[in-house]
C-alpha cells in the first residue's frame, strides 16, 4: 500500500509518499505525477520519501524519471538516502552523456571537461 499526499502551493508541488513504492502503486503514482506536471510543468517539485518503507525496481525507475525531470527527492534512512544519492549521480551522468551526444551530432566535438569549464 502506498499513500500519496499532494499539495500545490505558491512554492510549487509537494508530494509526500508513505508505505511501499512497488507494484501497481508505481503506475498509479506515475499517472498522478504526469497529470500534475502537465498542468504545471515549470513548478518546483519536491518528493518526500521519508515515510517510504520499500522501493522496488519499477519504483526506482520512476524516481529516476522524477529526478531527471527536476524533482527534489528528500529521503531518510540509510537505504533511501543511498538510493536518492545514486539516482542523483545517475541523472547527472545521463545529462552529461546527452550533452556530449548532442555536441557530437552538431559536429562541435566538445568534451565533458570542456563543458564543465
């Protein structure tokens, strides 16, 4: 079971998740996420995972999608903090690879080190 609390304020969207981010609950959250983001694509999004007790592989993929879309993930506990850190590192690496691919396609040949300068 997953409980999702959602609020929209002047600061943006806030999602508080409680329980298990697994199975059919992942698809339900994805649907809610997509709907809310379509309504306000530029709004700041904060996803609070402090009360999440379990995350399966599909839940991890959804959180990675949220991270790439710009959501701020907040976690507690060793496992969830580690997961969020690895998602953050993966999102940065993915973005870096996409920028390198784009530069190569344009024939600019910029490297990652050059982009960081």
